[in-house]
C-alpha cells in the first residue's frame, strides 16, 4: 500500500472544496491569470487568492509573476499520487468484494447433501 504522507493529506484537503476543484478544472484547460479566475468564479480577488494559496501549498499549482500579473498553471503530479493511493485501495476492496461474492454464491447454492422431505 502507498504510505500516508503530508503531501497526500494536503492534496486531499485541497480537493475537498468544490471551488478549488472548479479552479483546477479551469486550469486544466490552460494557465490563467488570477484576475480571470476571480471573474469566472464571481469572487473577490482576495477570496480566490486564498483558494489559490491552498492549492499552491498542496503542490497542485505553479505561479509565475510578470510584474503585477500573476499567472497560475496546473501541476498534476500530486493528482497522480492521489490517484495511485486511491487505486491501491480500489484493488484491495475489489478483491475483498470478489471474495465475498464467491462466498455468498457458494452459501446460496442448494446443497446436494441436504435431504429433501
């Protein structure tokens, strides 16, 4: 299994907020200026900046500065690590559920040894 890490915790914490997920969806189409992100989300610039800082601390964004212009771009590496973690647990649960289904099928079959009255 993939071990817990503080980076993974920050990734999932950042993804927990729907606004931050929408911001990532916009940035998946290409890098954007912070002011454009604020316009798209009908939020104040400081509110969007707070969300962006959370995403940056999680390593999901990279910021480039051109004077007073701040441009954000997506960094998918933490998302790949989170997907890997989820996949390990999916394999575990899929195997467990498959074994449970086999057991239930076996238990629900009419037994040939049972006597009919």
